């Protein structure tokens, strides 16, 4: 559990789940420390710090009435939406297992369905994406948006390097990244080598411009090499020169109606096979950036 959200000794780790929605909500509320200053992203009023978290506080945090929330805890649950459940899970600082249980108990149609690993993975993506969206809407520049996307990708997808590129001219791409500095230097050195040896257009070709042009469209290195075999042969020597012979990458397109063209590039310094979930998250990040930059 994150130290930002202390839990109370009222709750014991060996407590057994009773299998009801109310018991799950009560248990998660009871474990929140009275001295906590926030639960999830929700700040508490100073006068409430030091007191037990009440039904009324949680109701206000997720945007419902106390009476409505009391019905959830008292086993008389009204029909609830997935969006409300997500807010409850965030406010109660639920882990992934608890979130799965919350949705299963609150939504009858899920009770007879066993979530697959893929479904669990996709549910795990949603919470941090909601938080990222709030930050993106406050961004003031294209570079800031790409930097936020890259920082999120580094945390959630864990590549060796996440790079944001903005096209400013033929073969000219500004750089914004997250990860170690040496990785960023290699990316810029690779640009220089391609430009020196093959010309300006070689940099554009390496970044699949304009081969992928729709927001969220993705190519991995494997896919690019099969789709553009000439490009594979062109940049192999330059990759060797910067020490990335086994580089694997995935490139996602960021594009807006007003003409902004960007790339989000995830780099693994050794062979990496991108899963369907990783591809879906990267594509969503690029589409989200495109929407914010409209």
C-alpha cells in the first residue's frame, strides 16, 4: 500500500471476505487511517483529519449522496455505473484484486463471468489513464503533452526509453523523452548518422513518416522491417554504430486536424515482443495526445 494512504489497524489482514458488496466497502473504508489527509486523489477537510472516514466523506468524494452510499454498504445496492465503481475504487485505494471483486459484486452481469487475464490487464490500464487525462488537459504546449505521455509510458509500460518526437521540417524532429540521458543521446546521434549518410529524408523514413499517419496507428520494428524492407537495410548500420544492434521499438502516431505531427517511441535495447495489451495502451496514449492537442 502506498504510504500516501495509510491504513488503520481497525482492519486485520486475516479478515475473510464475506462475499458481499457492503462488507467489501466497509472493510476498505475502515482501514483508512483517521490521520490520513487524503484518500485516493481526494483531499480531506482539515477539520476531518484525525477522525474516522465517514460515509458522508466518501459519498462527497465520488459525487453521490450519503443516503446512496449507505445503501451500498447496507446491502441494498441501487444500480450503479462502471464510472461510479471506478471512482469508489480510487477513493478507497483498492488494489487490483479488490477492484475486480467490487465490479463483480456490484454488476450482476459479471458475477457469472470469470475475468480473463487480458480483461484484468485492461482494467488496470484505466485508472492511471484517467489521472493522466486530468494532467494533460492542463498542459500548455505540444512538447509538454508528449513529455507527459512519455513519462506515463515509462511508468506503466516500462521500456528502456520512451521518446516523444515533434516534426518541425523535412528530416527534422525535436526530441522530448523520459528515461536515462544516454538513451536520449543515442536517439539524437542516430538522427545525425542517418542525416549524414543517407540524407534528411532518411530520418523521416526511420520514423515511418508518412507511412503511419492516423492518430494511434502503430508499427513495431518487426512490422516496419517487413513493411519497409529497404528501410531496415538502411538503418541497420547506424543502429550498430550507436550500440543498438538488437533494438526493438514500437512507434505510435500523434496527429491533429491542425497539422501537428508527432511520434511516441518506446525503445527496448534488447529484443522485446510487444503484447496486445502493450500495443493497445500505446495506441490509446497516442490517440489521447492527439485529442488533447486539437
